[in-house]
């Protein structure tokens, strides 16, 4: 396994539409392994392949949280070619962050529940209902596959302010 570099705003690759995966090859498995290592190291609860500069429809996720005994209840998940089949009318608001927009957090309103379809690393098809942080996270990650970032849901004023901050920071490090 290896930690890969996470690309950050204003990297234009974040705006690419990722390509469907036709076959789960050893390279795809290696990419998923590396994405888990990168995600846990960050740390983050989800990661889309484009965040490590691979424009493929692959997502890793682990919504690990401490249980009543204080032990970490970890559940690594892989989503290949995920799709949202339906979304609830009801919405919920979560404070979101993104590893590609470090140290910036804002509230985003999204459908509270979604039904998703995806394949796993064994090529097996799944359909699941997601709610709570799972629903928010899978929508955030599927957005990445379509070149969409959570700041796109904010007011133009807020979005422009974040973009400017990251563009300036990128200029400073290239000098
Ligand atoms: O680690 C992450 N936390 C998070 C919190 C609220 C909503 C979405 C997320 S995903 C984010 C990691 C990331 O950038 N995934 O693309
Ligand atoms: Ni993100």
C-alpha cells in the first residue's frame, strides 16, 4: 500500500468527469488499497479517485465511529460506478469539509435519504438505502466523480472567497 498525494483547489483535475470502470483489474484493487491508506492517513471519511488524480468512478469510505465501549467501529467500503437511483424530498443540513479544500467547512443542504446502486471489488451489484452522514458522504463523493465540489452549493460570494484564498496560496508556493 502507498499514500498518494491528494490534489487540492484550484487544481483543474477536480472538475473532470470521471470514467466508468469496465473491469476490476489488479490496478483498480491497488488503487482502492492506496486510497484507503491515503484516506485514513488524511484523515477523512471518504475519498474519490479523482482526489488522487485518477479520473475513475471509484470511491472509498469508512464512517468509523467510536462505539459505547470506546472501540472504533470500522467499516471500509468501496463503491465502483455508483449511481443515485432516487433521492428523498426531505433534506438535511451537515457541515461538510473536503480533503481537496483543506480546513474549510460550511453547511450544505442535500436530500436526507438516497437509494444507491454500485458494484464492489468482486464485481457484485448492490442496492442500498443511505441516510444520515452516509447519505451526505456518498452524495459528496459522487459529486466528485462529476467534477462537482461542495463549495458549488454555497453562495457565489462564499465560493469566490474560498477559490481566491486557494488560488493565492497556490501562487505563493510556486514562487
Ligand atoms: O473527510 C471528509 N469529511 C466529510 C464531512 C462531511 C461531509 C463530507 C465529507 S467527505 C470528506 C473527505 C472528502 O473530501 N471526500 O471527498
Ligand atoms: Ni471531498
